[in-house]
């Protein structure tokens, strides 16, 4: 059954320093709201929110060059600004004020980016509209000066003496690994990320990610710290272990939020954020609430109530998701752009139902109870033995929880080798979550069969969640029967297993093992050896590999 790596968390903060103050920071206007407005210092538009925040935007590049909160400058490390990607360069930057809202518009080729401030709020609202591939824009990064926030979420702290992979995975002298990739969280697990001293909080509140890619379970950069400072990310598109093509269009609002140390107001979260004040600002690609629709399902039958279920909507233009109610499977997904979507029901992270739904603006599409066919959930098949349960994740396997925030070579990881005995009670915890051609290929599973079972052919199934360099399992039974090398399914082409992500395309390999392969001595252990086959990859943890969901021998 799934381990701790997949339990959804509605709100999450990375707190650096003392514990965050309980409760949320209100969006109330302050007595200084009368100072709301802007000036032009020649190089930047300088915006005073009328609360405690003053920020500057370069008039030539659209970079955020200053973030001063309560008199302290937070922007900048390594001499760099906060910006789209690593800075757009020469851009057309304009400013307009409409009552209590100021909008700064940045145009760079086909890309448009926006900053907005509202009177009396310590927030900067951002939108980014990437129309095509002509401009590289995969993130917005808020660069924060060193020394302002302590670090008690160390796994993404990138200051370490030894580089062990590419230029972004590091090892400390004690053998623990660090990387900006090691976020622990899926997109569905957080509404905001950031830091707090206890008296000051700085956060990025994410958007609804409707124009991002990868779905609700995707993992990407969230934040990192180094000796030079820290970075908070809103990922517009991330290619590492990506399962989908890039979507184009407007993303946002996402919000840079300062607080008195507590969490950002829940009114800013993507599920609750009402931007009616932005409807008339002229933001390119902006679709108001009136131009969106909603999907509601009265229930989902055929669920395994031990698991959380998620309903996802996706097409080439947008993606959305929502949680199904545990009692009956009721779900609702709102704020959806008009169109026809593939609707997918996930048990854990395993797709167990797909259908189609059409959404129209200003209305709710109501669906009758969705019935998940029993055959769609591989857990329902009768098995002689099963290692782990089918939920689309490696949760429960050895090292699975650690691998979302550490490199496989990390000193905290248990040995990747070691054989497994069915009936020992430790089958799942003893089986490694990942297999590599150059690390632990050939792991052995020992099991016994009754005389009746040994007299029949059986189907062996191995479920995987992703693969690197086309790694896929080939099996040998009792050193006498060897399966063919299966064709590789479609999987992401980049690193995955070493950068904190097991999320690729779930696939089940099946092997039809003849009766002649089994031992007829019922007291003897049969052996199943699982090898990783591939001509790709390099060595060690970058050799061809795959992440395991479940393994079973069907009755």
C-alpha cells in the first residue's frame, strides 16, 4: 500500500528560522494607504502599495529590481534581479493606474508579463503570457538576499562542497545530498511556498497552473537556498521528467506575498482567489470568471476507500483537477476554460477511469455517478502473491519516501541490493523502489507454489511509474525461462530518478510464464530475477533505470 510520499496537503510552507506564527495574515488596508501610488526614478517604476511594501520594476527589462518591506530590502542575490526565466532583456515596459490598482505591463517579443499592486496590500500580483516557443520562459524566480531567512528545510540547500551530478546535485561531507530539485511536494500538495522568521514571512502563492503541464502529481522546482541567497519559483513550464507538451497562454495570477510571519491569506490561494478587480485591466489572454465553467460529479463508485481519488481534466490548452470526497466520490472542478477535456479518475496516482466532458462558459456540467470497472484497477485481480499495491507510485518500497528529496547515493538510503522472500512479511519494504542496470539489476524474488499452482501457466505483472534511458524489466524464472525484452513505453527523456521524481507514465509489463518454468517441488523456492534491459544510459545511477509501482503473480 502507498507510503507517505503521496498524501495530499492542501497548504504547505517551508519555514526557515523560528516557527511560523499561527493563523493567516489579513489583507486589511493600513492607515498608510493614502500613500498608494507610483513614481519614476528614471530607471524604474517605483510602486508604493500604501501598506508596508515598496517595489521597483525596471523600465528597460521588466525585471523586479527591489522589494522593500518595512524598510528592509529583500530582493537580490548574486547581483541578480527577480524576473521571468533568467531575465528577458530589452523589453517595452509601461504603467497604468486605475483607481486603487496599478498595472505594469512588460512586452518582450510575443511574451507579455504583468505586475499588479492593490492599494493597502503587501502583495505583488503577477501574470505571464507565453504565446509560443520564440521566447524562453519556463519560470518566474524571486531572488532573495542571503542572511534574511534561516534554513530548516535543508534538502534544497545547494551550498555543498562536492558536485556529484550535472551542475545541480551536490554532496555534503557527511554524505547527505542536496539539490534545488528536491522539493518533496507535488503540485497538488501546496498552495504556497516561502520562508518566515516569525515576524516576517515572504511567500510565492502559486497560480492554478491551468497552462502549466504535468498534471496534479507533477514535481518541479519550488525553492532553493545557497550561500548567496534564496530563490522562490513559480514554474510556468518545467521540462525535467515532463509527461506532457508545453501549453501556451496566460498563467496567473501568482502572488509575491509579505506577511507578519504567518501564512499568506487563504484569499490568495488559487482555489479562492477572485480577480474581478483585474477584469478590466486589459491583460492579454485574461478570462474572467464569467467566461469559465464548472464540472461537478455526483459520485464515483467502484473505489477502494483506502485511497484518495483525484479527478483531472486536461486537453492541449489547459489542465485542472479536484479531490473526490472520501465518503461517496463527489467532486467539483471550477474555473475551467470552455472546451472538451479528457476526464481522468486517479486512484492515488494511477489512472483507473477515463472519459470525456465538455465545459461551457457560465454553466456547470453535471455528471452522473462514474462507475470504475473492476478490471480497471489491477488490485482487483486475484494474485498468488503481490508486492506492494497498485496506486501509481512506489510508495512503501524501500527508499521511496527519501527519493523525493535526496539523490539515490545519499548516505540516508538503505542498500539498493538485497533479495526478497514472499511470505516474510517484509516483501514491500525490502524491495527497492528503483531498479538500475548498473546498480541492482538482477534482484531476486523467492516464492513457493502449491502443486496446483505449479501445474499451470501464470501471468506476471510489473507496474512502473517512470523510466530513465528506456530502462524496462526483463525477467528470468528459475534460471531456465527468460522473457523477451519488452518494448519501451513512452516515458520522459530527461533525468527523473536522481532529481526527486518518480512521476512519468504509468505502464504495466506482462509476462506469460509457462507451467514448464515452475519447480514441481512444493517445498522449494522458485526464483524470479528482475533485470533492467536497455542499451541507453551511462553508469551507476544514470544507467538505464525504472521506478516500480507493484509486482504480482496472477492466480
